[in-house]
């Protein structure tokens, strides 16, 4: 018997799913990462950073891009208020941060976000555990975030099945069956009976690798492993009745669909 699935709707003004961020360049992946989803669920359950997360990491995951959104660059400059040189990453013999050399008084930084995006995350696992997760997402212990603490999700986060919080079937079939979750202003621009949405899912035989599998959220033990994924497209009904319109038939092809226009 196939394990059930839990479905999360990840939407908000801003999202940022860090995957290759270093120092002053804080970039975002184009879709939610496994580490970001595990972190969200761990917060919902009330787990501390040093608590184990192996049970969350073991969940099989698929992600669908219902509304890709657009990339936002947030440009910052950092300086010390008294006008002294900024601190560097190196330490002196007493373990204190050294000042930059040559002296640097202003440091530019870039932070990237996805704005106006909507994703569906499907996670498959044991029934009892997923039931606990569903209750935790409804009543989280810690505030939930879409990658970064400043990225607050728009409710509802949990997408229940018709008569239960959990969905039956494989996570790949659930990716195809969950109703389209795009915003109203996007849905009004679509006239076809279905939309083709980008998706990716855990697959031991997949052709792609993602380095977003967390070992721990403990600052002293943080690290990422890789996981195998497959990517493709899923056709999802829009809810439009093709027989209801009496106007001229429009082509289903929309070259700007992936841009969210």
C-alpha cells in the first residue's frame, strides 16, 4: 500500500530559498528547496536547531510551480554608525574579529527574492507522522517562513484532500491532482482547460542532483548532502469548462506562461 501525502501551498509576497549563497551574495533557487521545507516543518513541530531532523529529511518530496513569480534584487549597503572600519571574517589571537585591511567603510550586499510566487510541495511518508505534521502546520509552535524569517507565508498553507488532510497516491500522482493554486489575477488571464506546470521530485534514478539535503540545523554541524531528482511537466486542470464559451476558440499555446505574464 502506498504511503499517503501531505500538500503544502507556499505563497507569499516574498520567498527566498537559499542554495548557493555566500557572504554578500544571498541568492534564491527558482523553487523551494528540501532544506527550506524541512526547516518550515521543523519550526511547525517546535523543534530546536539542535534537535534531530532525520525523520523529516526522509520524506519524499515533489514541488510544482503554480506561479513562478519574478526575481527581486534587494540592494543594501552596510556601514558602521561611528564611521569606523568594518569588521572582517578573520580573528586575532584573542578570538576577536579584526578590522578590514585595507580599511573598508561601506560594504554592498545583494539579497534576491522571488516575488508573487506560488508553489505546491508534496511530501510522502507514514500516515501517523504526516497526521502530526498536518496538525502542526495548522497550529505551528514557531513562526513559519518561506526560506527566510522575513518571508511570511500567506494562508492557507495546508491543502487538504476532499475528506481528509492527507492525499492518497504517490507524490507524483498528487502533483497532478492538486487543483491549480495560482492567484486570481493570473487565473483570469488563462482561457485553456489545463495548464502545463514545471515540477521536480525525488528520484533515486533522476538525472539531476540538488545539494539541499540538510544534515542538521545546528550551527556547529550544518552541512548539505545531495539528492537525486527528476524534472518534468504536469498538466493540471484550470477548472474552465471548454463548452461554456461561445466565442472564438483560442490557442492553448502561450509563450509567456512560464514568465507568469
